[in-house]
C-alpha cells in the first residue's frame, strides 16, 4: 500500500479526504494533528506537530511517506487581530508550507499535493470569461497572496529537487458539514425567510466536497498530475438565484425570492459596509476545468443536485 501523509485532517476538506483514504485499500494513511483527537478512526496512524510553523520538525511524520496531501493552512480570518495580516499568512502558508515541503523532499517523498485557492487567480470574472489554470495570477487579499507565494515556492522546490508538486485551486466548497455563509443560506431557506435575491443573473462556479476529494485522490497516483496546476468545480455554473432555488428544493422548502434589481442590492450593500458580501452574492466567478478533465481523464463524481441533496440532508439531520 502507498503511504500518504495528510495535513489539515481536522478541517472541512481534510476530514473528508481522511475518510475517503481510510476506506481505500490502496493507501495507508498517516494524519497530522496539532491536538490528537480522543477517538482515532480504526486504521489511521496519527502524528502530532505544534503547528504549521517555519521551524516545525516534520521528520517523524514523514518517515516512509510517498505522497503528502497538504490541506492545512491559515485561512480567512473574519475578525483579524494581527497588526500585519500578510505577515501572519506568510508565516504559516508560505514559510510553514515550504518547511514541510523541503523536509518532504529530503525524506524522499515522491509527490506533494497542495490545496491552494481560486483566490490566487483573483476575486471575480466577467460572465462567460472564466479563469483558467494558466492565467496570470492576480490575488487581491493577503490570504490569496500567501497562497500564490506558496505555489511559487513549491514549484521552485520541485524544479530543484525533482519532487513532483500538484497544485489544486478549489472554488467555494460545499457539502455535508459546511459552515459560514452557505450554512446561513440554508438556515434562511429552511425558515422560509423572504430573500431579495430573485433577480441576480451572475454566474458562479462551486465545487461539491465529494468532487474535490475525488480529484485529490485522483492526483495521488495519476501520471498526468505531476507538476500541474488544476482548477476544480462541479462543471455547472449557477446564478445566486438559481442556487437558492435548487437548494430550496433540496431542503423541501421552496425559496421565497423577491426580484430586487441587482444595482439596488449592490448599492445598499455598499452603503451598509457589506461590499464583499455584495460581490459574493451579485458578482461572477467562473472557472474553466477543461485542463483538469483532459489531463486526468476526470469528470465530477456527483452532480450539483445530488450534492445539494446530500448537503441538505446533513443540515436537516443536524437540526433534529
């Protein structure tokens, strides 16, 4: 069996990757935790490290490992307390990641799979003009900048050492256990709250957790993945209005959408200091995954409606 090391196993994506690999007889999995859970799944080997720091010692966790899946990161901080957020992101996402990758290369790891972010490409697209994996990066916030710098450091290390690096940039990920705005949206729909979002004609790419995990697992062994950058989505883009309608159907609670003009929504949001929220609700962000599909002979494992149904089922069960 191939020995795989996973970081970020306690996160939304990492936990799903861990569950998938534990059920796959091709792999032997070791997961890294800052705090080891009290209950460890059968068949899982665990290692403890103090965190994703520039001086973390990874030698023990990396012993006999062939592939690293690196999903740990300092992620978006809603109420940022750091005086220099970019420095904080760089410490974990760039310096901490490079420390792990350098020690992985020294330990003889064959392939390093890095979970990056679509924020490396930017914050939005014009409808019908999706991002591609080979576009010039244009990150706009400290998190996106740190992810790009990590990508560049990993690519330089790959050229120097011969360790293969695979970079995956997901769009917004949803699925069972999703938190933040997506969960809030389901809460509004389930309560039958009227939403002024019925006339939004944007286009946004999303990726179901099952599809992202399937791509990560594909990249463990596929020869076409070596030293490539991949974008990933469900391969079906939705407007905010359409997403709400289909999510409502999945919940069994038809969406109550009011057709407020987009310009009025945008203006109101900016006056209330919610420009970022307005961009997510009204703006477009599309990705082109033809490269991913062609090089890996890959297609999304589950369709949008099936993924929304799984997400809704989990949401409703958690509320019982």
